[in-house]
């Protein structure tokens, strides 16, 4: 959301994320682009970013983001999961995964959910 001040022409931009009614057992990921690592996202709507979700009991699935968001599973059993971005895609697009990313998710029970945050730098 951008708020413009008509008196001096300045503008302030803010972003909000909220997830309502995510199904229990859901693992998901948000992908943001912060090219210069300044904490200001140049994009929060990257689509077709190839992600792999990996977890217990040989759980593995590949999905692509839509508008910066992807769901890996809506019925993940309890355990620790990780998400990765396809290395070839990263290289082809001149991106690296920021150290500020949180690539781990923990499902404590069938009634919990978790979201990994991936921040890409240029």
C-alpha cells in the first residue's frame, strides 16, 4: 500500500502479510526480492519461482510460486521441513538466497502450520 502526501509529493509504502484460515498441517513459503539487501523489498509478487519442500518420511514436493506465495502441502505430518529454490533458476536469474531467509518450518501437530520466508538478493 502506498500513501501519497499531496502537499509535498512524498510517499510512504508499506507491506502487510496476513494469513487467515490456513489449513492445519500446511507448509508454505513467501518469496520476496531485496536486490540490495537494504530491507526494502523490490518485489513481493514473484511468480514461477521453483521451490522444493523436503521433510520427514521421504516427503518431497516441487511447486512454483504465484504472486510470491506457494503451498507445499496442506496435510503435512508433524516434523521439520525445509524449502529450497532451484539452483539453476537462481543462477539464470542472477539471484542468491539472503542470509536473512528462514528456510525451516516445523509442524508440531496436525493442527499447526508454518511458513518459510525466502528473501532473494541480486
